C-alpha cells in the first residue's frame, strides 16, 4: 500500500487529510514567545488576527524529526511504501533533512516538490493515479508533472517577502516606490518574480492572460489561493473568461507557515499547463 506524507507547506488542511489520502507533518510557527504546530493548534483565522496585530515577523521551523521517523517507520514495518512530498528545497530544509533521515530505507522516496501549496496538491493527486506502481515509477510521473505546474501569485505588500528573506531590499524599494506589482512564482525551486506590472488591475489581468496562454489543463483544474480574505482572488476570477472560471476547482486560504511570507490579501492561481 502506498502512503503519502506531506508537510504543512502543502497547505492541505488537517480536515482534508482523508480527501487527499495523506498524512501531514506540521511545520512549527513561532509568533512572539509562542510556538505552534502549523494548522494544528493555530487556526488560520487566529494566525491572521495575530499577524495583523503583531510587530514581530513569524518564524517557521522543520517538522518534528522524531514524529516523522515514528510515522514512516510504522508504515514501512507494516510493509507499506512511503512517498514523502516536501515543500520546495529552495525555501526550506525539509527535503534535505528527510532525504538524510530515510536514506537507508528502500521503501521510502523523498520528493522535492520544487514548489509549495496548491502545486503539492496536484502532485498528490498525480501520485494517487499511479499508487499501485513501484515508487520509482511514481517519482518519474511526478518529475514529468513538476515543470507543468504554474504558481502565479501577487502579494498585496512586499514587506513580508522582504522580512522573510524571499526578496531583496532593492526589489522591495523599487516595487514599493513605483507601485509595481510583481507576479511571483516558483522557478527552479525558488520564489521568483515572473513579471512586473504597474498597478493591481494590470497584475490581475496578467494572471488571467497566463492561464489562457498556457492552455490550463482542465483535468487538474485551478486552485484559487489567497490569504486572509477572498476579495482579490474573486476579482481575478471575475476577470477570467468563462472557460477559466469553470476550471476553478477549489479555494485555498493559505496555511500560516506560507501565509507569514506572503502577508494578508495575497492571491493567485495555481494550475497545470496543457501538454
């Protein structure tokens, strides 16, 4: 039997575990003097309430290695194969740590998603299509899908990306002073500015244009991601042509470990390019 394990950077919520057939390793979120398990003992609503009113930038750390080892070894001891899909190695040390932890276990494959949030959901869905195949075959299928997954997101403010070390101070100053809205995604495992637009409406239109130009694959649908409230992403959906609107399969209010880097009112589409 195939067991799939993801970390909470996937933004798969605890109440979605059965839907996706996964176990979730919660990252830790430090806010002030308090430490929380991502998505377990810190709800999304509580997190945003604290984020907006807190002067200290939240910090994140890896899942518990002891809990991870106990979970995975329990599965492999029972004869199961385990696929661990981690948040991008370009923004977290989770992949490298898991790779070392299970290097000697032939029944465990650790896969670097090279992305976060909705893209990992697509990878889980893909792995489930081939769950009766050997682990190496599943990994090849995921390798083939990764280059087709697009994250196109817009933060309302660049302050949180700057504070989290995801953006240079020069880029922050340029974007803030000129009202430039960057469309951001993942390229080669790292958060990258895909393009820059002047003004929010132009940036929203850019996301719509990208989904159309990429011939978004309806097999996977579109995940409409946002932080704190849906107003911005709802505007993007309203601007989209009917065929794109019909592909919006899910909303995802991003989990704290990711939202702390994007800040409130960020939004975007995550989808799979057509072949």
